[in-house]
C-alpha cells in the first residue's frame, strides 16, 4: 500500500454552475461524474482507501452506486468537508481532489505520489503566459502560479493546519500559513476546474449521458376524514371529505413523488419526509414535491412524462382533471401534454367502492439531463 488516502470532494452546491443538475451528478453514459472521477483516479494508484465526501442530502443515494468507497458527510465549506474526511484518514498522506476537476491525467497522480516525501504539501500548478493585471498594475507573470488539485499532503500537518477558523481556498494555503513546506509540480490543462456553466464546452475528456429512460411507479392510499379540506394534485376539490394524513393528505402528489423517486432509484417519500417528524405535520404536499424535484434535477434527471390513475368512488374526478393537469404541469415544469390523468370508481366494491378513501397509482418516466447538447 502507498500510505495515501484519496479524498474526492463532492459536497458542493454548484451555485456558480447554474445548471439544474449539479456538477458532481452529470452523467457520463450511466455513471455520475463523482463516480467516474473516483473510479478513474483510484485505478491510477493503489490508494489505501478512497473517501467520497458527499452533500448531506445525497449521501444515502450515492451509496447505491458503489460498495468500493467510504462515504462521509460534507460541511458548509470546502474546508469543512476536508475536515470531516480527515477524521476517517489513518494513512500518513492524503490526496484531496475536487470532483470539479474531472479530467486529471494519470501522470499528475503518479508525480504527486513520487514527490510525497519532498514537502508537507505537493501541489500541481500551471504557469501563466498571458499578461496579468492586478487592480491597475501589470504584475510579473513569472511569479504567478495557478494552483490545481489534487494536492497531496502529510495528513497530520493538514489536520493541524485546518484546525483554525480562517477559511482557506485550498489545502496548500492552509499548510503554508501553518509553516509547512510546499513542493510545486507541473499541473495540466486537462485538470481545469469546472466552475461556471459555460465551461462545460471545455470538457472534452468525458462522454455525454446514455439515452436510457427510467420508469417508476407510485401508489398512495388515504382514508376520508370530515375535518380536513381535500387536495388532489395541489388543487382544492370541493367535497365533504378531506384525507386523514400527517401532511395535507394530497394522495395524488404523494403517489407522483413515489413514481419519480422510483424512476431514479431513490427510495420512497417516507425516507425523505418521515411521518414521525413534526416538521411535516399538515405539510403542503406541493412543497414536498418541489423539494423532491430539486433533488431529482440535482442528481441528474429530467422528467419526461407522468401518467396516473385516481381510484375514487367520490368525488367525481372528471370536472377537475384539467385543473389538476395544469397545476402539475406548473409544479413539475413539463408541458400539460406530458401529463395524463385517468380516473375509475371501485364499482361500489372494496374500500374505494364504499367511499372510505381514495387511491392513486402513478407512473413516471425520466431521462438524464443531457449536458452535452446545451
Ligand atoms: N461545502 C463544500 C463546498 C465545496 N466542496 C467541493 O469542493 C470542490 C471545489 O468547489 P467548487 O468547484 O467551488 O464547487 P461548488 O462549491 O459546488 O461550487 P459553487 O461554489 O459554485 O457552489 C468541489 O469538488 C466541491 O464539490 C465540498 O466538498 N464541500
Ligand atoms: C482548491 C482549488 O481548486 C485550487 O485552485 C480552488 O481554490 C477551489 O476554489 P472553489 O471556490 O472552492 O472552487
């Protein structure tokens, strides 16, 4: 073993990226970028361990993709994320990389490892050939270094250096401020960081997503109660009953949420909004759907269509179908033509037929966000 742990930082919010999908979740065929980076870098060297630092909302979902890595929660900042990972590192050295640097070549990894005893922190850099102006002054460009990742640090020195309230933008700045030594090696233009949306055009080393479609089903059932208003698909339906539930009881939205989660392999509504959590008591299901959609878009999907069937003896659904479709279209952000609503009674049989409650079955189809054609 190398006595080096690889840490892949994937806990950022991709705020400056400004795409619906976060950088770390762009698909390369069927592989999210974070997994592509982790697999590729770990194939270049025999790391003791590979740690993936994940956004707290995405950690459980990430675990579905690989058993080969250890997953830890990220923090509010890049530095906090590294500190969380450091708690799990026992090797003498640590290599920290940004998932946003998706095309780091093998020779950079090999050179970092070969230099590991030379200083507290080994840093790949690019020199600058353009004229550089700082404020009003043209400065000596030979003195300018563009600092890249991955950086390889002595683990204990990095721990000590980050034991501070000062926020550093990279590991080497913290180690330098702590008094550690730095060794610069040649970086690579291929290690360019993906920060802004338009920089996607510069990523040549990666294929786009596969054209696969993903289908999920959802079923929800709620019993009538006469002390609540009835909501179906975010629309208030005039009826003597509402639905007994921890939330507002919008059985249609709950069923659609489960279908969407099913299509992207993300479990079910209860895993996101436990009915034991007081936070969701009386919750507006439109907001729950909004939260699920943010998650689903963040992790790389788009919604193609939704088809659903409402099983209800009462109320009559037909007069409300169009309004429900319009509301769903507005909430989900797909055209009305991609939403279909069917309704059926229970023919007076069973709990539907006896007008004890309503069930909704939904099917959702999803595809990957195609970042290559934007
Ligand atoms: N709290 C954070 C913030 C950032 N990162 C990671 O640090 C790297 C560099 O950050 P950046 O490229 O700025 O990514 P984001 O923080 O996602 O971008 P933005 O600042 O635009 O939100 C990325 O791999 C990012 O996932 C992290 O693990 N934890
Ligand atoms: C660590 C880094 O990639 C070195 O250039 C850079 O400082 C990260 O900055 P960000 O604002 O967190 O993207």
